[in-house]
C-alpha cells in the first residue's frame, strides 16, 4: 500500500511538472527569449556587403500602387546591366499578368540577369483547379528542386497544399528561386527564426536567403540531419536547425539598426533607382551612382502602405515593426558569416531541466526551508548569470522554464516534507502521549529533530521516588482506597516534574522514574532534577496534612538522583514503543534511592550529580558505594536544603 501511494504521488508530480513545462515553455519562454535577445545578445551592425532597394512611401507617393511591370523592369535593368552587383534577390511573389508589353520588359530583364533569384510562397489552401495545380507542381519540382540528402524523418503531415503560381512568362524567365514565407511565433506573433527549408509534396525547397547563399558559395548539395543543415560549398557550414510544423528553421541573429533607421542594412528608395535608370537612358548623371552597388548583394522588396499593398513588417525581438525584406537580408547575413543564433536542442533542454529538478530535490531533502530557499536562490541567480553569459555568446538557453520548474519542485518537495513531518509528529504523539504531559509533548514535537527514533547516548539525570512502607500500608487498606491515594499522589507530583523539564518515564507500582535532559534538551538537567525533588518533598508534606485531616495514613517518600551517560530512545516493536533510558547510571540511581531506607533519609544524590549542584545545595556525605565496573567507590550525599 505504501509503495502504491508513493507511486501515485510520483505520477501526480510528473503530470504536474509536464503541465508546468508546457505552460512555461510554450507561453512564457518566447517572451523571455525576446527580452534576452534585445538586452544581452552581443549583436553587431549588418554587413556593408548587403544593401536593400525598397519600394517605400516616397516611391508610392510618386507612382501609385499597383505598379506596372515597367517599373520593376527599370529597377532590375539598372541593377543587372549597369552595376556590378554580386547577387540580386527579389523579396516578392508575382502571381498575375500585367500589360503584355510591360510584362515582357520585366521578364526579359529578369532572364538576362544570371545572378537573380526570385521568391515564391507555399500556400495552405488548395488549388482552384487541381488538374492545373498538379501540372504546375510537376514543372516547379523539375525546374527548382535542389539536391538534398535527407537524414531525418519526413514530416508526419504537410501544412502546404499549393504554391503561389507564376505567370508563364515569369516562370520561363526565372531560373532560380527561394521561399519568402515566414512564420511568426504563435504566442507573441514575433519572428525569431527563419524557415530555411519548406516541405512541399515530399520535397524540401530553400528559402530565398539560403538559395542566394548556395549561389554565392557555389554549393552543390545540402545535407539535412535532425539538428543540422550542412551546406556543402566553397565554405562548408553546419547550420543548427529545429523543426516547426515539419518545416526547417534556424534562429536569427539580429543586427543593430543602420543609422537609426528601421533597417539593419543600408537602404535605397526604389524611386531613386528608377530615376537613376531614367537618367542613364537620357544621358544624364544618375541620381544613384551604379558603383554604389558594385560587389554588393542586393535585396529588392516593398515596405509601404497603399491600396492593394500590405505593409511588409513583422515584430522581432529588436523592434515592433521590422521590415520583411530586412529580415531576409539578416538571414543571408547570418549564413555568410556563419553567425546564426544557436540554441540547445530539445533533448539537451530536457536533460538540463531534469538535472535542475534533481538538484532541487536534493536540496529540499537535506536542508530546512530557510536553508533551502537560500541555496535555491543562489542556484537561480547563478543560472540567470550563466544564461546572460550564454546569450552574450549568441547561444540561447531556456531561462524561465527551468527556474519555474525548480520553484514548482521546491514547493512540491517542501509541502510533501511538511506533510510527512506532521504525520511523524502525530506518530510520536501517539507513542509518547501516555507518559509525558501535553506541554512537554508540544516541546518535543516542536523540536522533533532532537528526538531520535531508535535511540542515542546522552548525558541525563534520572530521579527515582518511592513511597516508604507502601507494602505494609497496602495490607491495611482496601484496593479502592489505595487507588485513590496513589492517584492523588501521582497527580500532585506529575506537574511538578513537568515544570522542571522532567519526563515521567514510568510508574513502577508506587515508585516514579523521571528523566531530565532528554527528550527535552536542558543543559541544567541536574540542577532542575534536584530542585524538582525538593519541590516534590514539600508537596508531599502538604498532602500529609490533608490526608491527616481526612483520616488517611501518613506517607513518606524517598528520592534518589544520579547523573551520567545513558542510552535514551524509543525501544520496542513498530506497533508499541516505549521511550526509556537504559544503563548502569539508571541502576545506580535506583540503588541510591533505596539507601534512604538504610540511612533513614529522604533525599540522596550521587557525587556525579553533586558536582553540578554544589552551588545551590547544602549536603552532607552519607556513605561510599561501589559502582559496577569501577574500582573506585562513589560518595553519596544527603541534600539538607537548597540555598
């Protein structure tokens, strides 16, 4: 039954921790990640080798949206024919035809640029015409599929059902493309990572940034494992990746904004590029010198509000409205410099969390609540410090989840510990309640750590008190009369013993055996035992007067006290325990009490006790007695009075 109960408690704990792991990991950790990235990542400025051409508010104010393909043709003619740009990426998706003449101008401009890469977007909705869509998928795969060695499991389900379809002229002109699809985190709607590979109809396709990097690095092959994307090119890199919805993502390492703008890379307005193209055609000096783009990687995209044109911005850890084209540029910048934001894997995260939970359990099991709080506070502060250091090294680790689970573990552990201790206290109350008072019991329970089940050696004082002539008296009285006298006698002396921190160990017929120093810790146990005996004798004198008036027989008692080391603790079976004291010093205390009959005294103590009370008691030496196991005899003293 006990094992089953333990198993149930463990199962409840595991379930509770799993729920806490989901809640903190899924809902709070993303927000903490944003805070850590913004405040502690050692980010640099974006590469000077990447620039942006943006269709911005100035461009839209000059030429109303939607733009004819002629405008795009001018931009790409300028970049492709009059500059020495290293690479041109188009962060946009074209899905419709325009004026045939203007379309041809644009398609011809694209076709003549060998280092041009366009964008496409996978879609969650189905094709309007499944037959046409199936044929398009086949053409798309044949033209744009890249060699990739997949060494990980394929997604269990596909989230994409179709592709943004290019017009025929654009499809025929565009030789290389990449996905411009991004997926904000669902909790805070914030872009933290980039989908470098999207899975569609059994194939992986690269992002725009990855496809551009493959061209620049002359990469011929990709290898995908469960945790890395290996790009085999002139400069091999191993990109740490993770999966979301079956798609392959890597965390972005963001850069400082460029000259207090919303962008992290240098930006040119699209209208200035169009004007420069017109200047060149007219034989004038261009507004933007084509040499500004020499050996540059150029991204072309839109970021403006207009009818039919949505503002292409996303929340990122760095800013609330981060232009999408700049996010694409950031992704490529990370690849070029092999500088992504790295993070521990889910497996490593799980192991880290389990280790911290185990460490917390160890603390809870071995330290008090205040000590545990101090140690765990130091652990948490230390972990936060290491997390900050890790982020400064561009390595993300979970922050709030491990700390939260540590706190949950601490609360659970100490709650269970307190419940178990409360039950143990009740057991001890049951075991000891019959031989110590409620006041003493509360003292013992409050200092439960001092009560060691099984026993220990301790320095204690033992008191024996015996009624003189009880046997002859009992022969003259009826049993009920004897019971009344004894009960009144014991009832009168019990509170006196308790008031001096004594514990009545047992009633032996008409005798009382009391212990001082255990289980109640009392450094003055010998002094208190002697004071207690003196008070007991005075109380008996009061009882004698009362009983004389009631016609009851006179009772005299003798008290013997000894101090020394003895075994104290709970002795017996699991179901029946008796707290007692065992040892030669106990037997000696009993012998000392018996000498009262020999020497006609009432109050005798050993020399071991006398050395503790010599300052408060007037005594006379009565005799010397032999101690068992000792050659030297011991003095016994009669206590005459207390000073």
